[in-house]
């Protein structure tokens, strides 16, 4: 079901300001905090857009419709999965809706266009992973593609002993950057790659056949419908009996598992979140999400929740919102410890090796942040 484009205004009691800072004068006459969320309501990522908006709405509802102790409004705009539509959405949110901050941003090309358009309006990236995405007013609560792959490479080196490996991915920036990170983290020199055309690979059998006979480990990056196609082909063509598989978080994330079905059983992936993580924030978040949706939360849901949490804490600090976003420090998150690097504003966080068993991604190892 498509979610409504605007979450209304709710007024409740204040959450208080941190650090004793003087309250920031309200930008709007009614004192509200306006958050512009640019997501995909149409296009290839529409299902993820629903997940993103649902998590943001849930955060507002659970916090009485307030951010930083002030009434808040979420204004949602559709990027249609394209950079140009994302850029137009950013301009309208800033000029027409006068938002205080922009968030959302599923795809990297959209995020890059929005950042270029945003000017002095701060941007909190809730998903896009492009390595070169950034700037003084850009704050990321998701990941960089390189960090994603690097964590998987470090885990693979420890768990598989740098055995002969091959890399496989969809041939676009996220896939290539993630493989670059894996290669560096694995530390075994240049690895052979099998790249498949992005978004137009109906039959993976010829590409799987390119896996070298001497390879003992395959690391794969696929997302969305391509993740479903890869997981099914890998299992149904019998490659699970020939070579060990390690994947990116997208390939067995909760947003694709229902479509993959039993072919996902036993797959090990490395990601920044798993529903089974044991910490108070995750216990509470999973319970809320399951009550709302009847299923476990995805990585996108957690990142979107954390984007709202970052804005909430920054607004509570008083002062200029852009400066305060960089001063929040450690952010309580369902994923575990999370803080933003003071120089890059990229996340510093644990990664987790997860094995899909009996309907749940179970944590089998923790990969600490790169030092």
C-alpha cells in the first residue's frame, strides 16, 4: 500500500536540550521542525521507499510527533529513482516547503544530485553509499560502499584464510566500489571479477560459469530483484556444492528474503544490522516494527529510523542545525554503537557476519570498525 506523502503535525511535551545550549530561535512561526524526505515512491526502488517512509513515520509517532522537543512535520517527495527528479524535489522542498533538513535518499545518483542542489540546507543520508558523497553539510547514517566491502573482506580473510577467491557483482558504482573495498580488506592481492550488466541480466548461468575452477570463495554484491535472481540461480544451478559463498548485506536483507525463499537458507552475509542483535534499542525497535508490519525490520528501516534520531538529537541541542548534526556524538541505535566521523561525517560502526537460518539473519561474528 502506498503511504501518504505528508505526515501531519503533532504537538507534545518537550524532550529537552542537550549540553545546556541556548534554544535555537524557531525558523517557522509555529516553531515546528520541517523534515523533507526524498524517497522513491515510484520506480525500481518504490518498495524500499515504502520501508523508508514507514520507519520515519514510526519514529515520529513513537516520539509524540516531535523532534528536539518541538512539533515536527515530515514532507515526503518522490524521486522516481532518477537524479533529475530528485534534484527538482530538493528545490521544491527548500523553496516551497522551507524544510530545515533533507533526508531519505535511497540511490547514490539521486543523493549526489540532491546534495548539489541543497546549498545551505543540511542533508542526512539514510541509505546511499557512494564513496565520494559528502560535504560540510552532509551527514550519513548508512555506510560507504568501500566500508561495506572492506568489512566483508576482513571477515573473509579471518574466516576463510585468504583462500583463492573471486568477486561477482552488478556492474555499476555500488557494486564496483563494494568489490574494491572487499579486495583491500581481504588482503590477497588482485582478485578476478565477474561483472554482470546492471539491471538487465535475465540469465546468470553464463556469468556463474566464468567462476575459475581454482576459486574456493565467491563474494557477491547484488540488491533488489538482482539479489533474488542471483540467490536462486546460485542454489538451483548447484554452485552451493562447489564453492563457499559470502555476500553483501543487500542479498539477504529482510526486504528481499520473502522473494528469495528457501534458496536463502544458510547464506552468510556481512551487514551493519541483524534483527537478532541483543541491545535495548534493538529489542524495542524490533517489537515496534513487528507490531506494525508483522515482519522483521530491514537495514533500510533501521537507517531511516536512525536518520530521524540524528535530527531529533541535533534539534534538541539548540543552535545552528548543521553544526549540531555534527556534534551529536554517539547515537543510540538498534544496530549497536554508532557515531559520525567528525571529519567526513560518515558512520563509524560495527559490521556483522550474519547467517540466514530458519527465517532469521543470525549474528555469527562481529567485525569492528576499521581503525
